[in-house]
C-alpha cells in the first residue's frame, strides 16, 4: 500500500498474528491454528496498542478464511470504501 500513513513491518516471530488470533469482533471471534493470517483490519485514528496490553479493536475487518462469516469475506471495493470513510475521521 503506497501511502505514507500505512506502515509495513516484517513479523518473523508472528507477534501480531498471535495477538489478533483471539480478538473479539462483535459476535465473531478470529481463530487460527497457529497465528492469524489473511485478515484485513482497519483502525480509526483513536486506536492505540498499549505496551503489554490487548490488541485494539478494529473499526472494520474482512477475511479470506474458512469458517468465518461470508458477509465479511474480503471485497476489495467495499474495503477501500470503508478505508476512505475512516480517513475523514477526526
């Protein structure tokens, strides 16, 4: 994603994958056998990840996983529209 606001990190120890693995998302819960992959998370400007704390709850998420809600399956146009709507958040 070529945007100065986006940050890309290599996570060889899968710290992020493990942290988001048990994140509660409304009635849905993200689950993975080892670490969470193929999930796309958008956060509003107020989201913070406290040192040693739980992962922040995303404002929107989509996935490419089995056994997860079909209505949250990745749709690039919808995801881009959600990202654009969060962009305007003060």
